[in-house]
């Protein structure tokens, strides 16, 4: 669990959680347990996205991108934490003076997205990380409650190069605050990179559209 807001204030906390199924009075209940606290993020944020990806050294990393630092403060920053010390606990390192300490990990600042964005989709697909849509700001005066959507709808991150690039898909609409999920790949089609998007808003009107976005074929189709 990464970040969030507590009493209206952005949090930088990171927790590793487990969920246990318990039977109580013939009723199934899930109990959430905090099993580990990870280092605080460099930037407190909420309405962001995170994913576990393979980094430059091919090790698993926790990637956190975008979100908000405050009510009218949108972020385009990205940071990453090497999870090796937590997946393989007990690793030790020896200092020049011969003393040994446990290996720990620190947050690394990555290249920033072109657009700040919250309420967006982020999904690792085919050795890339794609972000879609989102809110990057708000209007002023009488339009202060109107969201401004990210100017670049889709961006793609290459972890090993630490580089973002804008991807243009003509039929992909500017949206935010939608429901989304990655689509499972078919056997023999592991390079497919598709997500399903349901609903959302274009900044003025809510939609009930259902859409499939294919990042590999660079298509977006309403269903």
C-alpha cells in the first residue's frame, strides 16, 4: 500500500500487507495485517498509481508515479524502490572498517512524466510502463471546480533507459477517473498490451462507454 491521504494531508508511508481469511460465527471475514513498513517515499502523494516492475538491474522494483501532493497540486514525478532487500531478507553488506549491516534500499528519482496526472491508469505491459489519461490541474475563478485533463493522453516509460515518450493513438479519448483493468494475454500472444476502460469523464460529462485500448497495435475501440 503506497501513500494516500490522512485527514486531508498526503502521506508518504508504504506498507506491505497480507490478508487472512477467518471464520467467525459461521461468517467469513478477511483480516488485514501489516507485515512490514518500507522506507518513506521521497514525495507524499495520493490519487497516484504504483506497480511492481523490473528495473535496470533486472531486479523487482516498486514504481510510484503522479498523483497529488495537495488539493491543487498535481505531480508528474516518478520514484522507484529496489525490493530486493525485502524479497530476500537477511542480506548483509560489509563496510571498509569490517562492520556489517543489513542491506537496505532507498528511493530513486526517475525521469518525470511529460504531464502531471492523477485519477489515471498505470500498467506494466511488455517490458514497458504505460500511463493513460488523468487530471493534471483545475480551472480558475468560476471554473475552479472544472478538471483540466492531461494534454498527452498516453505516455510510455522504458525502465532500463529511464525514459518517457508520448504515444499517439488517434481514437483514444482524453479521460480521467475511469475504471480500468489489464486484459490477460492469449497463449502465444504475450507481447499484447491491452487494457479495458469503463466510464470516466472528459472533464465536463461523465461517460458509460466501454473501450479496449491496444498499446501495441495503437488502436482504441469502443465496445
